[in-house]
C-alpha cells in the first residue's frame, strides 16, 4: 500500500467512525438489524418439526397464552414471526399395530381441536397455496407431520386416512426400526426399505404426503430416494460433516437429496449440531438411545415429564461443567454448510422445538429473527434468506402436490 492510498483508506475509516459515533453505533450494523427484522416479519417462516402436540395433553399447557416453559405457543410464535408450523404426531416407536394407530389419531384430533379453539390466530393448511393464503391473512398456518411409520399399524389404508385427515409428511421410521423401514439408531433389520415399505413411499406420493427421511438409516434414505417420484425432505436433521451423529446427513446424502430437488430442514438439538457436546453427552449417557431410554423409563407414558426431565438433566450437567456450552450460532454454521455444498435452494428450518435441548440463545421460537439477521450479516441475498425461512419447503410441497395429481389421474 502506498502512503497516498494508506492515507485515503484512513480517511474513509475516520469518516465511517465519525458517522457511526453520531448515531451511537456504526450506522451499517443498525441498518442490517432493521432490514433483517423487515425481511423476517414479511416472510413465511416455516418450521417443519415441533413436538408441541405432546403438550396438548397437559392441563398446565395452553397454546393460546405465554407459557413459562417449553418452546412454542401463539404469543411466542407471533413474537418470533413463526407463521407456519408442522405439529408432530409422535409416539414411542416400540408401540405398533392398532394401539399405535389409536394414539396417532388422538394426537391428530388434538391438533385439529387446538386449531378450532384458536381460530383467531391459527388456520389448518393442507397445501402450499393455503399456507400463502394464511400468511396474507396474518394467520399462522398449522400443519401435521407424522413422526414414524409405525403409526400406520402396518396397514396402507391407515396411511390413506392420515392423508384425508391432513397429514402432509410422514417420517418413515423413528428411533427404532418399524415393520418396513430401518432406523438410523437401531440395528439394520430390513436392509433399508422392505417391498411393503417401497409401496408405502409410492402411496405417500399418490396421497401428496411428503416423504420424510429424518431418523431413517442411510440405506433407507437411498431406497426412498430411488422409489419416490416427489422430492424428499429431512424434516429435522443437521449435517454430519459438522457433527458426526447418525441422525444427521452426510455430504453425499445431502448432495443426492438436493439433486432430486429435496430439502434438509436443520435441527437445533445440541447433540446434532455440536461435536464436542455430542461426544461429552455420549460419554455420560452411553449414547443417545440409552440416555433416552433411561429417562423414558422413569416417565412412562408422560411426554411432558420426559421433556422436563431431559431439559433439567441437561441444565444441571452443563452447570456442573460436564457438558460444554453450545451457542445458537451453530445453527447458522449448519445452514451455511448446506448452502456451500448444494446452494441456497435445499435447506430450511426444522427446529425440533419442544422435543430437543435448544442451544443457548435459541431458548424458544421468539428468538427466530436472530437467524435472519445472522444470514444477512453473512451476506446472504434477501431472496435466498426467504427460501431458507420457508420458500424451499413450499417448493417441495408444491412438487409433491403436482406428483399426487399426476398419479391420481392415471
Ligand atoms: Zn425426531
């Protein structure tokens, strides 16, 4: 650098500093915060995985008021600009057959009843267009995803009825293998998808139910990718390249998912986004499934108890220094990893609110605007941020709807 250009650069720096000091802080930073809020609160912010449904069965929870615990309710959704939510239907993966169907129906009904109860704020949606319409009316779009193929009770007719009841995605398996799909956290039993399992995927295509590959084994993922005529989603998974967890996706899987138009919705769970945390947690608990089983055993059927005990155990272990701190900014690292790998069209948000341990700074859904601001500070274009917040998932929904129409016309 010459003396002249050095002086010129210094001059520029001083100008910026003077301008900044007049406003109290650097003008540019303030601009970004304001622009980010504007972008965030005018976007469709869609989360594909929330376990809040479990709380509908607790007398202490009310979706319509601000609750002192948990991650999601209408006031906090409004505050965080989260205006489209997939309520997850979940039961323990070891419950199969008719009891699994019955319990799934109880939860589907609970979602519909809550939407009716809070119809001033919520509207039940089945299509991408309905979500856009809800957004235009300033309402929160409520959708349903079934988390685990065990809930169809090994009966394809139940899957069709789920479709009629408004289920818009189904995760092929949960923590355990079901009768026709291998899980990523169980010993392989079917070498991926069985023939019946492949039939389930085809029927999901016909019904317009998105095929969710979170929780499934790598082989199940590749089988589903081959069979499905519609793009796949990972409703709540992160990147193995940054945190080597079987619940996350490898770079090869993300590339294959993206090549067929799919989307990975990043999960905020600490042990899925931070390697040091995962390693420490595994050492303490003997692995995620062992840890989950120990707490599940003490809570029986009570999901509220399960969630509280998981959160309390985590807080205590972090305070004792046995688990490292994890910042919410790790979420941004995972989004950015996918964008660098396959571009901005194949990543979105799948928090796992009310079903996972949130990183520090993302205590609940009211903190979501931070994600938009962080992406803007990284230099992401507005249109790409909108895609990540919800546009990419809407695109996959539309493609799924188109495939369904075509198959039903045959
Ligand atoms: Zn899950």
